[in-house]
């Protein structure tokens, strides 16, 4: 029998693991950069979509997400945009397996999550629905959304760009998110995104997140294959 939630079940079987932020790669050589990650055990690629309104930087959108060939790896789309409701259909059509929207766009966040599920089902797909919390957002905002999500991402930095320093309140916030999920008896994963480096990943691994998003620590212009192996092995000690 086919699992009801094949993507979610596949993701759950992978954790703890890392999702690699590809926009810190050399985009002129993206195909080569991604082929460097083959055989490292990295099975999730993270796309940071920024619209220049929700956060300062502008990056890429659905045509780029669609164009990037990831093989059997999962496309993890992090929407840092002002109007996520209007964008989720295009992300699903572009092949997103995970779609994360920010709770700060809360006027229609619940509807956005409902739409995500409906659109994925209509397309005959299972898309993991995530919500992300900026460092300044109270964790309690998750309360009314918890039935509509499979993943919560705690941002370790303010959204904007790669290579920022991890904000010290991040582990505290992550633990509170985990407590809230547990209290409500939900089957949802937790993710930490931003500010994770070679130096701090062993400590981050002790916080109990299922997923860690890492960009500039992997794509540093030197050896992404070795970096990816190091980050993965540090987060998921064998
Ligand atoms: C923050 C993004 C992160 C970040 C990852 O705006 O959501 O995904 O760029 O990059 P590093 O690992 O360099 O912080
Ligand atoms: Zn991200």
C-alpha cells in the first residue's frame, strides 16, 4: 500500500540530516557545484526565495526552482516573501517537495497552509508544509497553525543573506517549539536555518533539531564535497 504521505515519510526516514542552501553556491557553475554533493549523503537542497519586500535581498523564484535538476534529491523551498498565498501554486508546479512560509505573514497564513495541502493533493503530490519563525517572532504564534503543518523552522539569523552569525536565543526557541509540538501531540519535524558553521554544528546537533539548513559552510568556494560530508557527519554522528 502506498503511504498516505510519501514525501513526509521519506523526510522522516532521513532525519537527522542537513538541507544545503544552494544560493550560496557559485551560480555560474551550479550544475558542477551540485554534482560535487553527489555521494555525500545530502538528499535535500534548500532554495531561499526572497522578494526584496519581506527581506532586503531578492533571489530566485519558481522558474529557477523548476530549472535546477536535483535528481532524486528533495527540493526544499523557503519562501521569504510578502505574499506567499499567491506563490505556493507556482512552487508546487516547479517541483517543490517541502514548502516553508513565514508566520509573520499571518493575515493569511492559515489559508496559505490549507491551500498548500489542497494544491498538492490536486496535483497528486505530497508536499511537506512548513512554517518559519523569524528570531523576533514569539513561538506561541504556532498555536493555531499546528494542525496544518509538518515542519517548523526556527531561523537562526534574520532573513536576508547567507554567512550571518547565529543568534544566541535560537536553541531556547527551538526547545520551546519542540515542547509545543509535543504538548499538542503532533507529528511535526523541527528545523534550524541560518548561521550554522563548521565551528558550531556539533553544538547545534545537541539541540535536537531534525534538520539543519546550511549554506555558506558548504559552498565556501573551496571543497563543497568535503564540507558537506563534514557538516552532515557532525550533525548526524554515526
Ligand atoms: C537566511 C536563509 C538561510 C541562510 C543559510 O536568510 O534562510 O537559508 O541563507 O545560509 P548560511 O548557512 O550561510 O547562514
Ligand atoms: Zn532558508
